[in-house]
C-alpha cells in the first residue's frame, strides 16, 4: 500500500487547520501531484483510493490521469473534523481553546468543539483497511491512498499495529510518499514520507 497526503493548499501555506473544510490545491500543489505521478510511473498500482474532499480528490485525479489508473473516493479517508478549530492556526487554537490541543493528542476520545476524536478517525480507517483486505490483491499488486496529514498518520499506525500515542512521531508532508508491504503475519514499513520527487 502506497500512502500520500494531498498537494499543497493555501491554508497549508498559511498554517491554518483544514479538517473537513473543502479547500482546493494551489498551483504548487498541482505541480507536486504531477511530480508524484512521475515518481509512481512503472509501479503496478491497481487502483487509487482517495478522500472525497477537493484537495485529495484533485491530487488523486492528477495522478490517476498521468499513470492511467482509476481513482475512487471514500468518506472513510476524510481528514479528521476539527469543528470550531478549523480555519485557525495552532497558535489561535491555543489562545481560543486553551489546553484543548494537548488534551486532543493525549486523550483519543476527546473531541474538539463540534469535531471528531482520534478514536473516531481510527474507527473509520479500520473500516477502510478491512475493505482493502477483502479485495485479496495479488502480491505484486499495489494500491495508492491519497488522504490528509492526520488521516495518513492514523492509517500508517493502524497498518503497523502501533498505538495512537505515536501520532506526533510521524511527519507527513504534502505528497510525501509512504510504502507499507502488507503481509499475512505483520506488515513491513518500506519507506516513510519520501519527498525526493517534490523538489524536482
């Protein structure tokens, strides 16, 4: 399974929390998607699965057209909903909702006002993983997942059987690419957040 985050958005540039807000790509974000598509050419990808939010869908469609692979949207891969935090920088969130950021990371059941907990996100991702398992892919077949920073991290933790408390230990850049070999007895991390294609 190849896993990537969508390309750059204006809110990424501004450091604003996006969550469920439907923000499109910048021109640089589209270029990042094209560069990633070039990186993926020659890999046997059966299908692309992506979040139905615009920034992920646009990234997936650029890659899909470039490598000739169908893309399918699913709300299971949406970014966490951050409720009233959305549109704010982390500094703003700490000022407006003091203590809530650290509580959200420390307590997987805590929800931002009007938002979603880490546990809820993991439940969604678990359902997605079960759907993928039911495809019974051949050993030489791969899929590409195009999602969001936090959702990608949760997916990686789920596939590697690691606790949610590890989430702050993973970096996920725009179009950074992770590869995990799915095996019957414990999956194998091949590489994490590879970004060599982004600067080309």
